[in-house]
C-alpha cells in the first residue's frame, strides 16, 4: 500500500526481483519493465510525480533480472542431496538430471513420455509450448539416472489408466503435477545447503548459461531450448 509519490528506483528494482523469483518467463519480465516505464511516463505527463526520484532512468537490461543460475558444483550438491534410500529417490535424481541435462521446462518434464526417449540415438523428443516438438540431446549421466528409475522403482508402481507412457509418476502411479516438482526441488536445494532462490526453471537457465559459457552456438541453444525467437536466447548472453 505505498503511494506512487514515495516510490523510489530501489523499490522498483525490488519489485521486479520479487516478480522474477516467481519464475515468470523472461518475456513476461520484459513486458513488466516496459509497463512500469509507461506508467511513470504517464504520471509525469499528468504532473502526479516529477522526475527527481530518478524513476525514469532506464531500467537495466533484462539480463540483470534473469533468474538465479547455479554453478556446476551447486547442481552436483543438489543431486547428492537426493536420498536414494527412499522409494522416490531415483525418480527425483532422474528429474533433476533431466531438468538440467536437457534444459526442460517443468511442463515438459511433467509430460515426458517413455515412447519419446531414444536411448540408442541419445536424444529425447520433447513437446514444448504450442505443442511444438523438438529433439533434445540427452547425455549419458541423465540417461543412466533415468534408466535406474524406469527399471527400478517405476516398475513397482500400480500405474493409473492413461499414465502408462508418462515417465515421472507419483506414489499412486499418477502423473506428477508442476507443484509437486516445485516442492521436490525446494526441499533438495534446502538439503544441499544452497541459499539461492531455486525453482525447476533455474536448471533450464543454468543449462543454457553453461552451454553459452562453453562456447555453444546461440542458434543451437535456441533449438535445444525451443525458443521461438533468438532474442529470447540472447538474454543468456547478458548474464556474464
């Protein structure tokens, strides 16, 4: 309940960061930033505020508000934090390996199908936004984790009708929800002793960042992430 008259530039930055932590897409963040700029331009035109609080200073490039990126040691610590002695341990490990190893969106992980995993060829067939299909390379580590789950714990589940081809299932043999994956990730991050604000999407951001840091071609990264526009992929070049 703060008046626009007392809003500072720092307040706006905090607001955008808070918005960012809820895991909105980079394009949504961009719209938010331009919306704030337009709103304050309107207030200045209407003489509600003057420009003294530096409110019309150009807000930093979107890259500044990119979600947290995990380092490789932090990702390894999260994977090590998985308790493999509990029934869902291998499932959770495979989920993290797939989120990071393939840069999947949480919705893509939830809907991943057994029939779309091509182990021999080393790729998975992912159905992304707007039902667009793309082929994503999958590494040996992620495939091994997946195999330990599908040939172990998953075999002992009583699978619900219609979920036979879904890779990641809950204890009752049904499809996992996005919310359950968020909860699992938060618990693992806490267990790993990492204080960053991490969501399932953080692994996708980390995957893209590490690829670009390693010199990967921007177009190839665009393909793997399933970005419609190269502009969205270019956001990752602002991290450094």
